[in-house]
C-alpha cells in the first residue's frame, strides 16, 4: 500500500501561502457586509442632504435666487477637492468631480427642472460637454445648429445653452462668434473638454472607405492623419459629428470622424482610434444664459468682448493699449470677417480681470471710446486648466 505524497502549499502572487477557498469566501462576505453598511450610510446622508435642498428651494423662492449657481457649485467642488487631497486614501480626482457633479445635478432637479440646449443630435461632443457641466438630471434639448442653440435659449425654450467657441488645434468657431453679434445672451461659464476622435464606419477596413464625413472643425483637427492614411479620399463637412456617424451608418463605404461612443450608438466599427493630429486636443465650450439670469458671479475672473475698430493704421493697437497700460492680461484675440462688409473685421478678445475692479473699468471705458462698436459677451470664472 503506497503512502500519500505530501502536497506542497499553493503559493500566492507574493510567494505566501494562498488563503483557502472557504477563508477567502468568508473574508469577502465580511468585506461586502462592511461595504453594504457604508452604502447605507451614504444613502441616508444623501436623503438628509436632499431634505436640506428642499429647504434651500423654499428660501430661494422668497429670495429670487436661481437654481443654477455656477459660483456656488465651483466653490463646493473646490472645497471637496482640497478635503480629498488630505485623506489617507484620496478618491481619484476625476471620479470625485463626476460623483459630486451628479449629486449637484440631482439637487438642482429637486428644486426645479433645468433644461440646456446643445448642438445635436445625441452623440455630439456638445452633448458630452453639457452632461459633464450639468449632470444627468438635466433635460438636454438638441438643436440642429449653433445658431439654433442661441435661438432656443432666447425664446425661453431652454434655461441655458452650451456651444463650442474655440479648439486648441483649429482656433475659433466662426458660427459661435457670428451668433454672438446680434444675440442678447451672455457667457455665464466655460468648460474645457478633451477631444479624442475615432474613425467609425460599417466598412471592414480603411481600404474600403470611399468618403469621410464630419464637422468642419473635426476634419481640420485630423487633417494630417487623413492625408497619411486615406490619401485622395474625399471629405464632406456636416453640421455635427453625430450627424456624420448617422451618415456612416447609412453607407457601407462612408466613414465618420466622431467620438468612439458613437460606434455602439449607431452600429459602427472603430477603424482607428485617437486620430486627432495633436494629442492635446481640447475644445472650449461656453454656457449661454439670458441677460435676466446672467448675473456676474463673485469669482468671475475672465471677461470676453467683441469689438470693431475703424479701418485705419494703428487703430487696433490704440484699442488694446488701455489694457496693456494697466497690466491687464490679454489671453486671447482673434479676428473675424464682418458679415456683409468686405474687409471689415470683428475682434474677439479674452482678458483676465474682474469687471468691478477700477483698472478694468477704466480700461473698458477708454476702449469704448477707441472702438466703433464694443460688446461685453460675459464675465465668468475661467475653466480649470486641463
């Protein structure tokens, strides 16, 4: 009769004996019980928070304060970020913003329904920016063009709007600047969104692609990639990336430049990932509010202007000199042809400063005297650096 061979203990990943199956299951059960208890505490605290929000709503009804207060929300998120950094096991910063962004969104929804217009249809980067800015509890209203986003808010069919105004690769979005010329809407907030383009199609490979469609800005952001990987393939610009994905879904040899999320939404293959020419590709979005709701926040440290000057030598220099003389940081200036007037230009300008500061007020007064036309588009808090 043979003897039983001794079984060697199973070693774990770190070279230590592995915990037996039964011990592991009991340990896992205890940990899950603890997590359930923590989740119960979180739920109870959320319920308590919402009771306070209902009281806030009653107070706001008497005071006339709005539901969406960007200044307050930014202060809350900044305070939580500081508290988080001091923890022994801090939460991932992006996850922290996402979690509390949704808590704030749900809190707004308890006070009143909030609607936001964006460049649609569903699946655009504008929709993504709106979701990140306002949260999932907000009603999003798609509009077929940037101009229509403005009109929806102006007609009070949405409380706010969100539109792209600038891309780090392709520069200013002309349709947005054009809409600002006649619109009474004001910029109340801004948000930067990292843009990662993919090539989507029903075609099985790049060799089968005969046409590429996308928004004009996105085509420009992928110009070099298209030249190298799809030389000679024609491109067609459409009003939005989501419309491009819809077009690709209808044609076996059409490809769209859009976000990867649109592949599942429209039943497309991802033929190529991250095709933007520059890895750091960011689009700046601005939140539009009506003048009656666009109060200047106390933390507003950025001002946007549109202005025009006489077509004479040195007039642009003279109009900007008041900012330079007072040490005001000019962080953006770009020209835009004035519609209907050949060789006349509008200038879009951003500077860092507060409208209530004396030196800013003096500079603005002097600029107004130098310019043919000047319009303040908004004073708001600058987006956090991405």
